[in-house]
């Protein structure tokens, strides 16, 4: 058995060396986190100390025609399976095409809340957070095309999923019925050269049969502006989710972060999600307020957040609170 293992490992090492020489480079990264969490007394269910472990693999290469290819795979804390992955083909003047399987780093999913923070968003740890964008094109099993710059600082992207609400499947697999229908979205960001530090953007999308009433569509829109001036960064964002035939949600978020020095930063963020209910149900506004701080020491960081929420989930009088102290190390 030991000899068979040695033979297998030698063959694998030879194959990886051959791939590295022909197809590009592969790197391994990772992180470890230790957290101490305090929540409402009626929500404490176990030890407040916890850990999180992550390992990621990234690879890149260049084709003969000048195009580039890259992959990214991240493993879950349980190390049971690859939980998020993406593949990108850079096509030069034609832009880039990406397949996303759970990273959430593309399109509206990457625009859910872009208001500057030192550590975590104001709804972090709440039983139900702000109602923001990112569900029209799911972050599992979707394609994205990013155009080349049409003008300096302008980036435009298009996203499409053949069936929303479905998890990623293996190659050659076939998704079954259920979930929602097709989803599409368009996004744009612009960092004008004449105003350094300013960034504006937005996007919209639609998911067929994505509403609570499944023969109704789900529509999302968002717009934001952020501005960085020296150590200070400020931002504002408004998002709208129209669950046709049911509740409509409007979310406003604003906040600021400040770099005290090269290693220490603080931030404040406030957000509201208005539940515009249909019928006789009264409208409710959920409120979220949070402060964060981060102290970076090379590959190690100490971070803290304190968040409070009111009318969570659109339920009047349902409040929530979350405090977390985080020690993280990356390698």
C-alpha cells in the first residue's frame, strides 16, 4: 500500500509540474480567525469563542493569442468540499467572461453594500439583515461579461443565469425543475479622472418567477456614490427590490470610514430597509446601526464591530444586537 501511495504521489507531482510549465502558475493562500461574540441574552446558545479556517487556490496563465485564463477555488471551514469557485477568460479588447460558483464577486452581488467600512457592515450578525441587491443573478452557476473600458474609469458588466435559485452542479450535470427562471442584470461603475477619489455606479436586474408568488418576477435596482479624500472615505447607496405581487423593499445606507494611521481605521454605518407591504399590513422600517474598527499588524489583524438593529425582518419591536472581537491571520 505504501509503495502504491508513493507511485501515485510521484505521478501527481510530475503532472502538476508539467501543467505549471505549460499552463501558468498556481498559488495557495489561507486564513485563520478566532472570534468572541456577544449577542442578545435570549440568543446565546453556546460557547462565544469560535474559529474559522479557509484555504484558497488561485491559478493563472496566458494563451498563445494573448488571452489570459484564471481560476479560483476556496474551501469551506469544514474542509468537506470546495464551496466557492470562479473561472475567468480575459479576451483583451473583447473584455472578460467569468463563471461564478459561489464567490459573489461579480455583478449586483458585489454591489450589495459598498459604503466604506473598517470591518463589518451595520447588519452583520442580525437575524435578518438589510434587504439589498444580489439575488437576480445568483452567485452560484452564473456567467458574467465585463466589457473593456469604453472610456477612462468606466466599467460595464452583464450577468446571466439559466435558472435562479439553483445550486452549482458538476460538469456535464443537468439542473432539475424548481427554483426560479432565467435571471439577467447589467451594472456600471465610473471613476471620473477629473474627480480623483469619486466612484459612482449602479445596476438593475430581473429574475423570472423569483417573487414570493412564484409566477411573479423579482426586480432589483441600486445606485451608489463613494468619495475618498485623504484618510476619510464616505458613501451613500440606495437599493430597491420589487417582489411583484408582494412586498417592495427600499434600502438606504450611508456611512464613513477614517484611517487614523497606516494600521488603524474606524467606521460608522447606518442603514434602513423599508418594508412596503401590500394589503392591510402596515409598512415597517428596519433600522441598522454599527461601528467597526480594525488594527492591522502585517499578516495579523484585530477587528471589532458593535451593531444594533430594530424592527428586524420587518417585525415591529423585534430588536437585535451583535458584538464581535476578531483576531485573524493570513498566509
